[in-house]
C-alpha cells in the first residue's frame, strides 16, 4: 500500500467512526428536542381549547397593591446608547410610579455625562465606588444598595425590580404587566426579540432565529413541567421580597458578583427557594403584537463568539460548578439541556469533518474510479432517522421565526443554521479556554459587547 492509498484508507476509517459518533449523538439530542416539541404542542393545544377569550395587557385588572417599580440599568462604556435608551424609555413607559437606576463607574465619564444630560427626576444616576469594569452583577448590586438607601430616606419600599440593558427598546405596556403579575409571581419574564431590519447581518439575524424558538417554546415548556424559569437579564421583573430573601442568604447582595450569568442563576435560585416564576407571552391588545423587549444583537462573528462563549461559561461550565444538579427530574432535565451546548458543538464539528472526508473520498471516486467503503445498514438507518429529525427541526425553526418575523425571515432562517453552527463551534472552543483561565486565575470582569440603539424605534 503506497502513501496515497494509506491516506485514503485512514480517511475512510475516520469518516465512518466520526459518522457513527455524530449520528448517535444527534439521535440522543434529537430525542430530547422532540420530547420538548411534543410537550409544547400539547400545552398549546390545551390552552387553545380551555381559553374562553384572548387575554391581553390592556385587559389585565388594576393592581391590588400599587407601588414603585425600580428599573435597574447597569452601564459600562455605554455612552453611545444610554442617552437614546433613556429618552425612549421615559417616553414609552406607560406607568405612574417608576424610577430608572443607572449604574456607572467613576472612570467612565462619557457614560456619566450621557446620563446626566437626561434631566428627569425619574432617572437616578448611581456611580460605583471602584473603577470599572467589575462584573455586571457587581454593578447591579450597587444599584440594589442605592435602592435600599432611597427606601430608607423616603420611607417606602419598592414593589418590584425590573432589569434592562443599556441598548434595550422597552415596550410601553411592560410595566403595567409587571405591576399586575408580580403580585402573583416572584419572577415575570417577557420575551426578548432581536431587532431585524434592513441593516441586520446574517449573524445578528441568527440570534432572532434562536430567540424566536427559545422564547416561543423552551421557556413555555419549562414552566409547563414545573422547572425553574431562568431570567434573561432584560425584560424581566423580580418581586422586592424575593430579592431581599436572596440577598439575606448571600451577604446582602442578591446578584452573584462572581458569576458571568447572574441573571440565569437568579431565576433558578428563586425556584429552589420555592418562589414562583412565569414566562409571559401576552399581546398588548387583543390580536396585537406581543409585549416584548427588543434590541440589536451582535452583527459580526467575532462579537457573537465572544458573547456566546460567555453564556457557555456561565451556564454550561461555571453553572455546573455553582448550581450542580439540585431539584427534581424536570429541573435536572432542563439543566442538562442548558449544559449540552459543548456536546452539541463537538457533534457539529464531527459532522462537518465527516462531510469533508466524504467529499474527499467522492473526489477520489471521480478521479480514479475507486469506490468508498460501504456504509453499514445500521449506520445508514441511523443517518436516515437523523435526516428526518433535521427536517423536523428546521420546520419548527421556520414556524417560530415566521410567527415572530414573517415568512421571509422564516425561510431565511433555514440556511442561517449554518452560520449559527459555526458560531456555536467557535464559541465552545473559546468558552473552554476562558473557563480554564478563570479557574486558574480567578479573574473575572465585565467582558461586554459593543451595543447599538436604533435611530428609528420599531413599531409595537
């Protein structure tokens, strides 16, 4: 056997082994996805049959206990967006009693100046005691301290704490929704919808695809099976009482300053304490658009990889260390799904490697007439099952994206899966390196994305 024949023989062996590994892995993950899909279908059908009329934000009853809603907006190096965000927020919010707490750092004068330029008594500028960046959770804790100080000075306690980022486009009706539903739940999470417009890149549109499905199905299923609702960190409200309990158990700080995904952890902590959470998809008016938070997401591969690697570290790696596997079967299943991103990335890499090797062997067939080694019947059957699962997965993605953005974006979401896969693989690789560095050095700081705020606000 000469050198070329040896290379092709090794390529054929590696291709078959990689194909088997990827096929088994995708079958395992696909089975979990199918189960989630069927639970969602059953839940949706049940609600459609039992619902007497369409609920909407404008039909919610008046809150029984009116109170202050404190909106926390952490801001590090956000001078380009914070001014526009605050002006739009103050103009849009339809609620009589709220205050926006903006957290900044003494070494970020541009952001401080942008906040100071918004001369409105409903905006409270909070400058932290140490230079930034620290972590987002640390900044949120400074806002919590400022709220506590204001409560003591004014002699009243806030009803709820609402979280938003400096680039968020808020919905006019969201505070009314929070004000009413926080009386029944300790966490209320609204959908997050990435903005898709003419300037949207394929990368940022891939976020829209993922959020349309996760906030249209995954969180609905978590609530249906009794698992904890993780906070998205924006478009969500916590009851003041629940945050106070978490703070009392954590040295006076409700947000985990040593976590990269403090919002995700907080939702699960509240569930572990027996606190109720709800994911709420509610139209503003009957037949209208859903009440949701909108924002631009990263538009480049580099920025998306950086952001998603932080999510993987915080949820799949550090989250495993910090939260473990507590809770019942439903909770453990959802945590397993949250942490399967690394396995999924390995499977994707293996699948693309298999495709490249198959193309190499097909080229050999074309050039020399030497056929590829045959694929065993069992493996061929496994591949056919996975193909059917892929078609189902793409159909579900199309449906959710179409519901959120229209059929054109629904169709575009199918080829965008390739871009999302590339980002997932690169992010997983970076996440492992990042996690090992944190474990080795203990250093952790706010590694944020550069944000943009729309010049023309999207219609609600």
